């Protein structure tokens, strides 16, 4: 089986996973607003599942780009490729977000060791990574959904960050490097 071209890999696997996560978070918002606890629980599970999937595909895209020599000049190592995406990840306002790719990596690694605590919380006890549904405003930066609107957040080192914003920030990094659509 041959490899997908880099743009097809991005569109069909990475970007599609990102969009499924956004749709699942929208479903969570609507289900919570409607007041149906059963549907909201299903939406919470789906938002967590699709968020984890998006994190895995987006984080490991650095390896795909490295192995396929997608970046010119070609980084000397996968660590150099990761440093490049970290240096190019930025918020919608242009603020640098160099830690976001690393956060995705921690989340991608944590998924295989995660414990589902309830429909709203996935925890990885030995690493301290928590992915949960939050109804509060994330504290690290002014990003994410409006206060009181449910969203998936990553809690690591005591800081809440909306997963949707992290995904967008790293996607903007790939746009800056390879011109791929966010």
C-alpha cells in the first residue's frame, strides 16, 4: 500500500479528525442547552473521544511530515521537526504558543493509559494529565468558548487549556510551515 500524499493525509486524516471534534463539541453545547442529561452524556463521551483522536493525528503529523520530507529544508531530526512546529504554533491573535504541540504529545501518549472517571473526566493518574468537560473559562489564556459553555479542556501542570484552541494553534503552525488549511 502506498503512502498518501501529504496534503491528502492532512485533509482526510488530520483535518477531518479536527472537524469531527469541533462538531462533537458543538453537539455537547446544544445537548447541554437542551437539558437532556442522557444526550448530554453521549455528547460528552463523543467530544472526549474525538478530541483524543484529533490530538493523536495532529501530534503525529510531525512524524509524517518528517518521514515524507515535506519541509524544505528538511529538518535534521524528528526533534528538529517538533521544534519547528512548536516555533510556528500561534493563537488566532498571533501570540506564540510553543507548548501546544508538546501538550498534544502528552495527551496523545496519555490516551493509551487513560482512565475514564465519569462521562466528563478522563484522567491519567501517573502523569497528572486530565482531559475533562469544563463549563468554566480556561485560565491560561483568553481562548476557548464563552464562559459557562461546555468544552473539552486539558489540565496539565495545574493550567486549564481548551483542546479546541490548542488544536487550532498547532494547525496554524502547519499552515505557516506547509500552507495547509486550518
